[in-house]
């Protein structure tokens, strides 16, 4: 009886060792399959804002992009575009003036099967200002000289004023806008062309982005 009990114990111990080994192999295989082809990369993601308080808009912000470190399969990361990774900033509680708005990995929009490891920085300083809209005069910008013996008789722009929207502080500094340059070098006939209005880097929105600039050219009187 003792011999049979000893053999049973040996078989139990042997089976237990085999089971432990099987589990270890299964876990190793799972890790190998799961992480095979996995890679990490860094994406500079553009900040996007949501829930802007009514009647307000962004006057300035201290950063435009956030560095997002992600992990995923090499094939997925290889086809990833910057626009596929977006960091959303909630301005629902925003008020006039400067404030810090925080965000974390839950505010990052990414494709499925991609894991966010970390983001940096985790906040942005934003200055909110009241929105303002008004008419702004447009000045045509003409460069160059007509052909020899000719001169500029008249320059017109249509429409002569456009509606411009932007932060109140920015709009207070704005009195006129110029068009992008229209070159008339060597011309001996009239020219009429659609020309974009130049915001000159200002944080404003021009409701009519193009105007018609017309230059009338005449022969000089002798």
C-alpha cells in the first residue's frame, strides 16, 4: 500500500510540474504573439478646442501642439497620420482672460489598437476674449510699373469693405486690410483679378477672403 501511495504522490508531483511548465510556456507564447511587431513612436499632435463659451474666442495660447507617445503594431503606426491623433481641450468653464486648461490621456483621440503611453505637456495656457465683428476697409496693393509710355489711371477694389471677425483686443488694432500684391510690371492694358485679402498674421477671420482688384492703364499724354 505504501508503494502505491508513493507512486501516486510521484505522479501528482510530476503532473504539477508539467502543468506549471505548460502555463509558463502558454504565458510566454501569449506575450510573444501579443507584442510581436509592436513598436513605439512619438507624434506631435495639434491641440483642438471644444465647448467654446458663447460670445468668446481664443486670443492667444502658449502652445499649439502636444507630444504624444504611443504604442501599437508597426503596420498601424506606419500608416498613422498626424491628423489621426488629436488632443481635445475642454473650454466649457472658460472665462475672459488667461487661464490654464488641463488634459490627460483620456482626452486624446486615437485609432483603435493604439495605446497612449504618455503626453507632454498636460496643460495649455489660453487667453479668451470677447468676439467682435465689423466692416473693415480694403486697400489694393499694386506693385510694379506699366510699360513705357503708360501709367496707372485708376485702381478699384470690389467690395471696398469686408466683414471681419476676431477677438475684441485684436479688432481694436485693426483699421484697414490690404490685398496680396498685384504685379502690373510691363502692362499696357487694363487688368482685373481676384486677389486674396492679407490678414498679415492677425488672429482674425475674413468673411470675404477674395476681392476683385482692377487696374485701369492709359497711355500717357504727351
